[in-house]
C-alpha cells in the first residue's frame, strides 16, 4: 500500500482500494495504521480523503529499495 501511495501522491481511498483489490473500509483501516505510524499523511477534501507518503515513509521505502519510480 505504501508503494502505491508513493507512486500516486494524493491518491484517494477509493482509487487506492481499487488498485489493491481491497474494500474501501479495509483500505481506510490500513491507511489509518500507516498514518498512526507516521508513514502517510491523509487529508480530507470534501467527500474524499487523499493520501501522500511522509518523509519517514519515503525514507523507509528508500531503505528497503522500494522507491516508486
């Protein structure tokens, strides 16, 4: 999930769910865990929530060799 968010900054929960083949509620729960860990930032815009990777999340991806192109 973190890789997808890094590859598509500002991705909505709905689109993220589609990309991962998960339900929207499950995707939202996973995003909450990543947000609580400081790996993603989630911002509400009207009726959608958009997700971006934080500096910590980017560093983790870089360290693991999983940086999105």
